[in-house]
């Protein structure tokens, strides 16, 4: 798939772009089945000291994962999605030829309890040497809408300097921008149909609401970088051995 000139212009002006129909619903169902298996294995082996990083505190009746890290590295089924030409072609239109997956995550956001994600910018986590050299492709495994916690983006926020981020003492994983710093920022809800992809620039402000519906809102976030990008100011150390090369530079 290729982005049109209008798509690229919107991405560069707004800092985000939604593309429906990149993958078929059946492909998303297969990915969900694989992630459910992985999630069950992960929960059985999870160190109690790591629970606050991975278990969703908003669901009280049972243990439900909030997220899993590095599915592109650990799960061949997810790697196939991240390396699929339908997706990679669009990524390279934005970043240029020769990309890798620096990091990836699965977000589960379970029904009736999946918690919100506060405002943040991905570049604050990763610290890339080129602020324009990282793009996040957010693959909707389920339909994502306002009722189950789709993302919201700060229009044009990637064109301004990066905000300072801080994490609550009891949630060291949850780097976020203080609310006062983004007061008045225009935000746009970005629903994504199952199989669609939401792209956003590494400096675009974004957040997501709680899941107050009876439906799951699972998604896979794939953070692509050009091969020439270094990580000079990361918030914490990322394991470079889990970086997955996707395509070669020309």
C-alpha cells in the first residue's frame, strides 16, 4: 500500500494519520489468538515484583495484562505483520528506505476496566538523534473507538519542542506530560477500525482514555526507525539485541 500526496501532507502537518484496511480482520484474529497464548504463558511465569508493570490495575476480578513488550522480537506471527510490505511501504514513505523495529508493545485495554494512558510523546522515551527518524505504527487488533479508549492526538504538536516528562512514584513505567503543560492543546480523537493502522510522529502528543465498554481494545504499537538513527537521550535503556531489521538502506 502507498500513501497519497494528501496523506503525506496531513501526516507532516498534523503529526498523525489513520489508514483503514491495511490488514484483514482474519489476520487480526490470528494475531489475537497468538497473543492470548503468549499472555497466558507470561502471566504464569510473571515475577510478583513485575506485576505493576504488566498487570492492569483497573480490572479487579481477575489478572489481566495491561501490556507485553517486544512482540515483534518474540512472536513470529507479530513479526510478520511488522515486516509486511503493505505496512513497511508506508513507513518508508515517511522515514526513507532502510528501517528497523526498535521496540514494540501490545496493549490489551480490557473491557470495563482497561485504564487510560496519560499524555506523552514517544521521543521522550526513546531519545532519537533525529526527531523525525522515528514513527509509530499502531495496529488495531480490535475496532478502537471513543467508548473503548482509542487514541487522541495533539494536532501539530510534533512541530514544537519536546515536553519534559515525569512518572508517578508508584508507576515508574508511566512517563507523562504534566496536565498544566498541555492545557489548551487541541486534541483529535482517532478511531481505528480493526485491521487499520494509526501512524504518529515520535514527537506527537497523544493519550488514550479508559475502556468503559464491554469490548476489548487490543493494539500492537510498532516503533520503526531508520538505520542511521541513534538513541542519544533515552529515558531508560532499551535492549539493542531485540531490534529487528526490516529493510535495507539503498
